[in-house]
């Protein structure tokens, strides 16, 4: 009966609620069976049938036999006593056998009900275990899927990071190459500008030297000496370099180049590669180089001020 009920409700109850419904029905059936056995035992103890409010035939017969024996005379009773005893024993044996058979039937019913309940419980347990295994397998598959997805995401992120790093390296190399190229271009431009400037300076110097072509004499005199005493620097012209002038001054005055400070037209000759013509503004026939010794030399002479230099007659 329980299996039929379970089969009838299996199609109407949703799958997730089937286990709870089955357990509920099993509990109801067990309660009904227990109530039935309790009621049957109570009816057996009171001598009445569970289907009727009257006493059983065996009890009625025993009662009638007892009443008849009470109304029978002593002789009759004594004569019939063996028969009554035999009939009473037969009735009691039959009732005992019937009661025993009914008890065995009830016990068999109880056992069958217990077996059905046990089978239902085992089936529910197996179903729960199967569901647990299915859920565990689903959880394992889901975890494996998530793990694979995470691994794929990490791989994609790593690949993207490597690509970005490669792009950054290439971009940095390109920027470095461009900077180096720009630096080389700037250096080349600076060198070209310096070359052009030097060429322009050479051309200007040549032009000025051409303007001073002729018999231009270069003299040297001490700033602290006699203004009329000066030395002609032979081999020196307006196109001579400052270094050549210093060497000529050293030859004629015995003053070392490192101790010399030469002044022409108010300008100190500092650049050794420059020419005298670079310090001239107008055409002249003579150039006088003022020689001043530096402090610490043989003759210590304080450097003159610009007013002193301007007051000197450079072209005597």
C-alpha cells in the first residue's frame, strides 16, 4: 500500500520535494499501523471484535454452557460433567488456536509493514545518497570549469601583459632611436652652423685683412715704460694670429708668453687663434700692442684700468 501511494504521488510531487513527501507519508503510515495494532490489542483484551460491539461466539458459547451447567441437577451434572468438560476444552482450544492464528497474522502484518517502511527508508536513503553524489559531481564539474576558466583568464591576462610589455619595449626603443637621431641631427646642425660661422669669420677676416693690405707695421711697448720706447715686431702683420704676436713679443722683450697680457685698441688679446685684424675697426698704417706683465712675473705691474688704456697713444 505504501509503495502504491508513493508511486501515485511520485508523478504529482516535484523532484526536490519527493523525499520530504515520502518521509511524511511513511510517518503517517507507521502511525496508522501502530494505532491499528494498539486498538486491536485493546479489543482482544476486552473480548470484543474490532468490527462489532458484541462478544465473540466463543465467549457467548462459554457463557451459555456455564449457565446450563448451573441449571442442571447434580446427578445430571455429574453424569454430564465429562461431556461438558470435553466440550469446554474443545471450545477453549479452538478459541486459543484462533487467537494464536490471529496474533500470528497480526504479527505478520506488522512485520510486513515494518519491512515496507524499512524498504521505503532504504530507498529514500539511497535516493538521498544518489542526489548527494550527483550534487557533489556537479559541484566538482563546476569547480573544474571555474578553475579552467580562471586558468584561461590568467593565460589571456599574461599574454596581454606580454604583448603590452613588448609594445612598450618597442615604443621605448623607437623613442630612443628618435632621440639619438634627433641628437645626431642637432649635432650635425650645430657642426654645420659652427662651420658656417667659422667660414663667415674667415671671410670677414680675409675681407678686413684685404682692407689693411699694404705696409702696416706692428709695434710693442710696455705699459709702464717710456711711451716713446717701442719695439717693431718683424714678420707680424694685421693677418697674424694672437699666438704669433705673443711669440714675437717674447722674442723681442724676453717676456714669457704666460706672463704676457696684450692690449690692442682697448681689447685684451685672449683668443690665441684670433687675428689682429679682428680687433681693428678702421684702416691704419701702424698697430701698437701694449704689453703688461702679469702679477708675480719679474716686474710686477698692476693691470691698468680702461681709462689708462684709453689714454695711451697706440699709434705713435
